[in-house]
C-alpha cells in the first residue's frame, strides 16, 4: 500500500507539472529568448511574449522526435515506405500537371525535374502529409524543452523572423513535429534562404502553391551545389572486403574514386575520377554498396541521411 501511495503522489506531481508547462508564458527560457531577439534583431518583445503565451508544449512532439525512421529501420524496410506504386503514380501526375513550371525551373536552376518531384513526393506525398502541428508548438516544445534543443532554438528565432518579414500569422502556420513546413518541408531557416515566389503574387506560399514549392526546392539544390548533368551514385562491388570498414563513415566525400579502388572498391565504368563516399545498404539477405558523388551529397543537405538520399534518387529514376 505504501508504495502505491508513493506512486500515485508522483503521478499527481508529474501531471501538475505538465499542466503548468502547457504554455510558455512562464518558461525560464522565455525571457532570455526575448532578450536575444530584441538585441540581435530589434524584435518586438510583446509580440513574442503574446505569441508564445499561446504556444503549447506537446508531449507527442517530444516522443516523435526520439524515433526517426532512418535511425531504426534497415534500408530494405526504409525503402518500402517511399518507393511505392501509389507514390510513383502521384509523382508522374504531379510532373504532368506542372509541366510548364518544371520546364522553366529546370532551365533556370539546372536541377532535374525528377529530383525535385522526388523530394516533394518523399517529403509529403505531393502535399498529402504536410504536417498537422502548429509550427509555434513544435518549435517552442523542441526549442525550449528538448534536451538537444540548439537547432530548434535557432529555428524558433528564424520562425519569428520569417513571420515578421513576410507578414504571416505565427499561430496559424502548420508543419511537421519538427517544424518543417509545406510541400517540401522547409524549416524556417530554409524558408528564409531558399523560398521562391515563383508566380510573382508577392507570397512565398510553400503550403498551397505547388509552383512556389517546386521552384523553392530547385533553388535549394542549386544553392547547395547541384551539378547539372553529373552522376549521382553508382552501385559497386568490393574486390577487398576490408573496404567495408570505410563505408558509412561520413556523408562527406573523403576520397577519390581511384583511392576507393585502392581500398578495395571496383571502380564504376564510365564515371570520371572524382571525390566519392562509400555507403553500405542492408538488404534482407546481405548488403549493397554504393559510391556516391557530389550530387548525392547535395541530396543529403536536404536530410542528412544516406538512406534518404538513396530513396530520393531511386524514386527520381522511377519518375523518368
Ligand atoms: Ca507565390
């Protein structure tokens, strides 16, 4: 009995804590945040205070951030989430419906339409899953209450800058549990740097305007160094199994193809010598190895995962 009483009083303490922490008007990190925004950006303190008083801490967000799919699933399961017939069909329809925009954007930015369409397909299934969390809740919860909060704390700052710059309502905007917004799931710093008003109506509408979203993803890839017409990656085999120990070391391109050859990788035919990284992907019955080049690296700038980049690239090949 004694231990049951102790347990139930602990439950009461925990639940009263979560009630008092359900909005951010009294959070210990609030005033330092406001002071930084005032000093760094001459921001209106009252606007931040009033906005964050209406933000809510969401336990579901803290739970979701702790289990990203890329870290848990092997490649063959990860791939099956994205490379589906339904998504492929939707991707081809999306390319067709926005052909004129893709023609112009491909010409302007030099990024293949299938890559842009693959990103939007993998991220949100062409707008079906853009996220149902209020971005203010996501970024306040993760920026103030997640142990590894520094990225989200910065993004909360960028979110306030973005809504001030573009006259948006910070309480209305929806996104993922991590604060990623619209068809291409841009976080606020990406919105500030890479969002494009393609149709020229004065709004960078990445939520409802597919043309703005297409141009914004293309501009993102261009700015990260997409190389028009260059290869993305090659499937390879090893002539020395020791090369495996260098696989998945880093997303950066640490060695040239000729150096990889010396380490035990069979060099791909028809690809000029250049910087490359080696990745191992786990199948149900064994492994596959890929040598990845600059354009593969650029895809990982969208989401820092070799499985993500491979899913986007393979999906783009299906959209051709
Ligand atoms: Ca627009």
